[in-house]
C-alpha cells in the first residue's frame, strides 16, 4: 500500500506488529530497469534502506540528507509511487511508518527511523534498536567461548576484559554513553 489512508489502515488493523526488530518504509520507489530497458520498475523501499544501514555504524540514524539518500549504481530512483506532504508524512511517522521523500537538493531521501515498536521508548528508533541488537549479538557470541570453563575469578576477569574492550570501542565512537560490565561471583555463583 502507498495511499496514506490504506497504509494507515493496514498498519493499525492488519499488520499490527509491535517490535523493535522491524521497520516499515513507504512509498515504493520507481526505478529504471536497465537490464530489461523498462522505466517505472517498482522497487521496495526496504532495499534502499537496507543499503543505507549497511553504510554506517548501527548507532547512526539511517535517515536524513546526510545518510538517508537513496542511491544505487544499477537501479537508481527516478520517482515514487506516492508523494506525501508534511501532514500526511507526520501522521504516517507517528504510526511507525517511515517515509521516502523527494528533496530537491538531495534526491530521494529516507525521512524517518521508527521501528515497529508502538510504545514510545528509545527502542522505537532504528539506530538504538540496531545498536542494542549489535551489542547483544556480539557479546552473546563472545560469551560462547567461555561456556564450560571453570567459574574462577580469572575466567570472570577474562570475560570482563573482553566485554569492556568491545564496549569501549562503541563508547569511543559515540555509539553509547556509558556501560557497566558485571561478571563476578554476584551473578556467577558457585551454584
């Protein structure tokens, strides 16, 4: 759906996901299919937004004029299936739908970063959600190498050092503001 009323109905009454692990963007992007020589080939906006996300650290918002411009070397945007004004775009955004807009100076731009989480919190923003998922996944994978090791002070210190080193890199890059690693006998009891 790209018409605002239908899109809002779909979001509220059909596609009622409530999660920080997903996002919706609209409208679809018109491109030129250079392989088949067809204009107005429709492309899902998610393909462009995913590319934008892959170009920066997860804590950087994949939106706006500096990082949200839709580009492709093979299927460049030439139009949109719908153009939303600020009022409609704001209404879509407040219902967890990110808009693609045409900006005269920058081209076609991802103009939002809401997740599908309905309750307002830090996790209703894509950059925060991606950062949490990135940290969670990396630390979970790192912790696997410590499974079945003896629960000693030395082993807990190794975990703490490894986690601190990783989190310090994110802190230095302004991905997080603070953190605290607790890996001692208070949360790793002999039991």
